[in-house]
C-alpha cells in the first residue's frame, strides 16, 4: 500500500467520515510552502440534527463543538503522522485558520479545500454539502508538502432543482443562483442578512441552522 493510502486509512481509523486530497498551492500566502491539502469531513450524529429540529440550540452547539474538538484531535494526530514520515505538515485547526469576523471568512476556507478534494460541493445555502450526509458535517484540514495524488475537484453544484434550503430560510438570505467555483459567495447568499439574524437569535438563546437541517440530503441521511 502507498504512503498516501496508509495515511488515508490512518485518518479514517481515527473516526473521519471522508478524506480527500486537494491541490491548494498558492491559495493562501501564509501557507505557501504547503501546497497539498488533506480535507477531513466528520458527519454530525443524527441526534445532533434532531436538536436543531427541536430548537434545542444550546445542546446543538455543545454537540457541534464536540465534533470540532474531535476534528482538531484528528488533524493534530495526522500532522504528527506525516511528520514521522519525514515531511512537513500543519494541522489547520480553527484556532490556526483565523476567521475575519467582518467578512466571516477564514484564511483558507475548509469548504474550498473540501470541494477541491472532490468530497462535495457548495449548496444553495453556501454550506458544504456531501451526497452521503447532506450538510450535516463539520470540516477540518491538514496542509503538507508530502507528495499526494489529488482527487478530482468538484466545480459545480449538484443541488439540481432542489430549493429546500432557500424555502426554509426565515429571512430570505439564500439567492436562487446555484454555486459554481467561478462565483463569489455574495452571488449565492446574503451573508450579512443571515449573520444579523443569527446574532439576533443567539441573543434570545436560539439559533438558526435551518438550511442545514432542512437540506434535502441531510434529510435523506436522517432517514437512512
Ligand atoms: S443560517 Fe438561517 S438565516 Fe442563515 S441562510 Fe441558513 S436558514 Fe437562512
Ligand atoms: S437543500 Fe437542496 S438546494 Fe439546498 S443545499 Fe441541500 S440539496 Fe442543495
């Protein structure tokens, strides 16, 4: 088995639901020496989605943060594993992938790495969507200079005619335009309207992840 296959098996054994390999060369000047991205997808437990449906947001966020904690541990272990092979590696944890709170954009978005690794696409909702779990996923990544064969990127939405998330959005923040990798985020979602609504809800002890829970493919995952 190749070094790359062994690495993938190792990451899957740690509990990752999907692993893919992407060319991220030149996407972020901070990580210029690490041209390969390993995308890590962790499915959220079905019970976590149920919490959103029941509007138990406090419990939902606890569960979501547990998933992020799990991904952080996996990416650090992956970093150590790759370094033990003699390559450089960098676990791109949330702490290290700083988010510009005005633009609501991280240095190297996990969604970009994941679409380039062919693990899914950006839904109408601007969330990352997988065929297996819908948008009920958390994302992580490791960057490395380890030579890796890249997976085939996904460059166009596979949402087809579905508009479930658009219809479920309480503030009409989701545009009809379907994603492709030539568009900007503003073309598919009004992030300010969404962000303002979420903050308002948060202050009331609530939240909004309706576009995630009502995604057609999230629903299919729940019913499996
Ligand atoms: S999080 Fe809520 S407000 Fe924002 S796009 Fe999704 S459904 Fe709309
Ligand atoms: S609900 Fe439908 S349109 Fe929205 S992200 Fe999911 S599959 Fe795509």
